[in-house]
C-alpha cells in the first residue's frame, strides 16, 4: 500500500501493517470535528501515527508581534495535536470494540491484541524542512503531547522528507 500526501509518496507498505484512518469508516462514524492523521502503520514494534505537511510555521512565529503569524502558528500545532490525539482515541475505541472492525485495517494490526511491547509513535513529516530546523517543531509537539506521552509511553518524531526516506516511510519524493 502507498499513499501520496503533501507532495511525498509514502509506502510501499504491506497491506497487513497499514490502516488509512483518514476518511475511514471509523473516522466517519466518530462524528464531526474529529480529526485524523493520514494513516497508521505498524513497523517492527512501533505503531506509527503519521501526519504529513509540506511546510511548517517558523518557531519565532509563536511569539511574533504579528498577531496573524502567531494565530497561524497556534492553529497549525493545535490542529496537528488534535489529529494525533483523535487518531489515538479512534484507534483505541476500535481495538476496544466500540466500533465494528473496519475492512481497511491491516490484518496484523487487527490481530494484534497485546500492545505491551509496542511503542506508539506520533510522526510529523514536514517535507520541505531543513534537518537542523526540526527540533523546534518537535519540542512544540512534545510539549503539547506531554500528558499523552506520559500515559501511553509514546514518543514524537518530526522528520523531513530525507529523514523519512531513511526511516523507511517514504518511497519517493514527488
């Protein structure tokens, strides 16, 4: 399975390890105003919740005197945080039987019932970002997901297209 998001081609993923949660049956049944990452991918012992963006506001925008820049910064990171949390909640509700199983859920994800050794990883891929610049967005997301990471022992990664390719997430950059 592969998917094109924000000018990047993610995949080839084995179908049994992939779940396109965005616009899935569960996402639709969860109701309005529920946000979603692009997809969930089970790699080794990581359950990856992946969100892709081509760009990201500069961290200086957070404290900018330009109220519009500050608003856009807040909106960007609030949206991504909501996507990670809502997707984790939808996935958990699905695994706990609150929804009938979605045909789109990969077999390996569907069969796995013990996630004790699995790490939930929230990954934001900012395609056009420079590698040295990624620590700012990573720190922002870690701050916003502090409680979730504490509860679930999850972690946050922020990658650009090159790092995502090395990590085995991107097949080709478009």
